[in-house]
C-alpha cells in the first residue's frame, strides 16, 4: 500500500516537470532528416519541446509543429541561438541538464540519480561537441560505449527515464488516432481538434 502511494507520487512529479531537448549544431542541408526525427522521437517518447541550435531552419521547425498539430499534445519546436546561454539560464532556474555522449557515465546507473522533481534539458550533439557543454552539464551520460546516433541515444534515455510508460501516453487533441492492428491500418480522423490539456511550459 505504502509502495503504491510512493509510486503514484513519483509519477505525478514526472507529469508536472518538463523535458526539453537541446539539439546542437544543426546543418540545414546535412541534418534535415536526423533533426526532424529527433523532434519526432522527442515528442513520441514523452518530451515537451525541442530547441534547435546551429543553422536557422524555419522548414524544420514548421514540419515538427505540423506533426504536433495533427497528432495532438503540446509539443513545441523553436530555434535557439546560444546553447551555452540557454544551458546556464536553465540551471539558474533550478533545471537539471543531461548531455548524451558516448564518453559519459553508464546510463543504467546515471538515470537513477536524476531527481524527477526538476525540469530536464537533454543535450544531444551532431558534430564535435565543445568541451564547455561537458563542463556545464549536470550529467554526461552514455548509452553504451560505442558511437551510434543522437536519435537512438535520446529514445533509449527517455524510455529508461519514463520506465516505458511514455509509450502509453495519450496525446490530447489529436486529429488522427491509430488503433493497434496486427493486419493493417486502423486510423480514425477527428475533424475538430479537441481542447488539449496544457502542461507547464518550459522555462527557456
Ligand atoms: N563523438 C560523439 C559523442 O560524443 O558521443 C559521437 C557523435 S554522434 C554522430 C552525434 C551525437 O550522438 C552525440 O553528440 C551524442 O549526443 C549522440 N551519441 C552517439 N553515440 C552515443 C552514445 N553511445 N551514448 C550517448 N550518446 C551518443
């Protein structure tokens, strides 16, 4: 009974905090697909927002917003000019920062140390990540010790952080709803977007 109460309280804490992804060094021509997929994974796996740094790319931001509009929820995408300034401001506002890098500490133990009462900024790179990012991050976390991708690293981190519950989350106000079906597509379209539940907005 006590355990059940504690679990429910912890779940409530997670619901009340926000998770923002900070994507470093976007290059309009080379990273178009990877950066779009990062936004889609962030949204589908329970994050609230993505901030893109590097080259300004209006098309990227609008394509993520389009998906969020059709598929529901309150996910947002924005451009971020100065990642270091954003990281410092985020920490000043009592948020915690996690940098995903193959050089960091093992995620299996690191994820347990993160206090779920804090808003989280998850930083992922593309090209070489400047040393200041390692120094400013509260946690440098590695998903295995082989190089792979910012998309897979983000998905695995969020899946562990939410303990798999993010995949059952409902996206309020969706215009399209899928019912799992072993033999084809079962899609329901809703003409009018219903009022979506407002989550707290992030502070950057
Ligand atoms: N040298 C990079 C590094 O520090 O992990 C690998 C570059 S990889 C092309 C781009 C991004 O993918 C990295 O900045 C990091 O965010 C993520 N990444 C790749 N492999 C990872 C791993 N094993 N663990 C965590 N993140 C990883």
